[in-house]
C-alpha cells in the first residue's frame, strides 16, 4: 500500500506523533489484559463453568499469544501501517480494511456501553440493600463518565499514556495484593463468618473441576473471551509508540506471564478462599472474596479498584475508536473531518463522534435497568465483532506470508508455528462462534449480528466505491 508522504514540517501537525514510551506501552498492554471482563464478567463465568474457568483462560490465553505474535510480525514488517485498517487494506483489500475499521470502532463502542453497565453495578455497592439508582440516575451517571473520558482524551496522547499507566499500575498492584492476602488466608486456614475455611481444596471439592459438565465449560467461553478484548490494543498504538521494533515484541512476549498471573493464579486464589458455588454471579469475585471473609474495608478498596478498571477500559476504548476513525478517514472510508488532528495531534472530531455513540449507552441504562442483563447483551455483541476482527488479523498474516515472503525471511520477530498455527487459531475462533449459539442470550446477539454486515455492505457500495471510482477517473484524466 503506498502512502503519500507530506513534507516534514507539516507532518508534525498532520500525523499521529510517537509519544508513547516503553513504560506506557508495557503497562497499557498489561492493562488491556485486565479489563471489565475479568473484574466483573468472571463472576458470571464462574457461576456457569465453575473451576474449569481456569482451563478456559489458559486455552484462550494460548491462542491470543499466537494471534498477537502474528500481529506483531506484520506491524514490524511495515512501520507505515498505522493500524489494522492499513494492514487489512494492503494485504486483503479495501473491503477488508473498511470492515475491520468500522467493526473495531463499533466493538469498542459496545465495550464502552458494557462498561457503563459495570460502573452502575459497582456504584450500587455503596447503596443500602433495599436501594438502587433510578433509571434516570443511571443514565446521568453514564453520561457524566463519558464526558470525563472525552475530556481526558482531548488533551495529548502522552497524557493518555500517563493516565493509562497509573490505571494499569493500580490494577496490577490490586491483583498482586489480592493474591498475597488470599494466599495468607489459605495458609492460615482462615474461617469466614459463613463457616467455610480457606483451602486450595475448595477449588475442586465442590463438584470437581467440571461441576457443570461440558455444557457449563463451553458456556464459560463467551464472557471469558470478552475479558480478552483489548489485548490487541497495542496494534492500534503502533503509530504512536516510540521505538516499536524494541518495545512491541516486549509487550507481546509478556502475554503468557500476564495470563497465568492475572487470570489463572488470581482466580485460583479467589476460589480457594471463597468456594466457587458461593460467589455471586452479579458481583465481582474480587470484591466478594473480601465480603465473604467479612473484611468490609478491603472490599471497599477493591471495589474502588474495579471501578477504576472500568474507567480505564472506557478510556482505552475511546482512544482506540478515534484512531480507527482517523485511519478510515485517511483511506477515504470515513468522513474527511474525522481524520483531522487538533493542535495537540489528537483526532478530536473522531473522539467526539465515538463518544456521541457511547453516550447512547446511557439510554440503554434507562431501557435496560438490570445492569447484568445490559452488560451481557452489549458484551455478547462485542465478542462476535471481535471474533471476526481477530479472524481477519490471522487472514492478514496468511496473506502476508504468501505475498511478502522476503519480509518474513528478514523478520526478527517471527510468529511461532507460522502458517499452520494460524489455521489452528482460525479453527479455534470458528469454534467459539459455534459455542455462542448454545446459550439463549448469546444466540440472540449472534442472530442480530448479520444486520451490521448488511449495513457495512450497503455503505461500502453506496458511499465508498463511488468515491474510489471518481478518484481513479480523475487520475486517468491527469495522465
């Protein structure tokens, strides 16, 4: 894909700037692996799958390591790629770039809406048991959160990196603290007010590792997949990362360690202290651990942590959508105004556009006041979109291996397993789509999802193709 280069003096104000340092990229990559799906969604996943959730996270984590290695190799093969859009457009075609760009945008809008539901759920923690926010109150709180995130993103990308750095650091320290405290409770045989004693045997002594059978194990994949949305976030930051050849491989190679530490070990400790069948489905297991243990102060602190985690997820989502719109606009696949940068080198109009749609999620809080129901609906639709995006990333890798063998030969960051492992990941992603058809709530989302494909097909043919033909005609006349 050829890119028209502007004079250096103009690039400073008309291109994204490489302002994200190594510490920003590393912590953002870690933060992307610790999101709302883990803090809130794992409660429902545990209720569906029981202790087999640990195996679910290991399987998904393994697949994502290979997916990210494939993405990393492609991005480092051509540093002119600003995001997935450029990659898909170049390796598959303009239709793929159009689909992946707009679908990624919608996916993060849905993440934002799911995050709004999670925020209300966490804020209810501080209300008396017989009280809850009114639908109007929920909508106003949601709107306020969106405006706060918009304000933060309208400043500089360096500030975004700094905020995400501290958000991620809080999450990491909180999970490490939970592992240490939970481990101490297990080794000291802590007895909860309800009578249960903390022990590693709690993980398997209440029905074994597969207490809900194969159906429960498979049902756990949907929300577990939602927990991994954001792992690919560093792929949208390639254009704003300093020294990507050095920093991108570091961030990708650390994924297996993060999955074992932040997912598997943390939830193993949670289920050791609180038997899995006593963890409420509509509550963060990280908060319920301390409530179950009767340590109210620690539960309050952990609830603040998970609340900051949701704000971090929204912050990352708004950042990501604006960069996708920027890439689409430069390729002529979105209104030109969405590609304009402010004096701070931030795509301000793209930020406003995305936040306007996330703000519509505030209306969802009014019409679907049940926060868990709203969260499940938004997260299910989101997962379906992201499965298609992850699949296209793997198709891009297969095309890259076929079309650019010389770049693969020169690569210092080759994907382990190469082509055959790409097919394994694609089969796994197809398998997860089949799983989504097994549960009534995710089946509804799966049935609705083709509507988005129809919308994109119509807009691509009606809005984008005529513009391409007009440009090609103008070039022919010039020649």
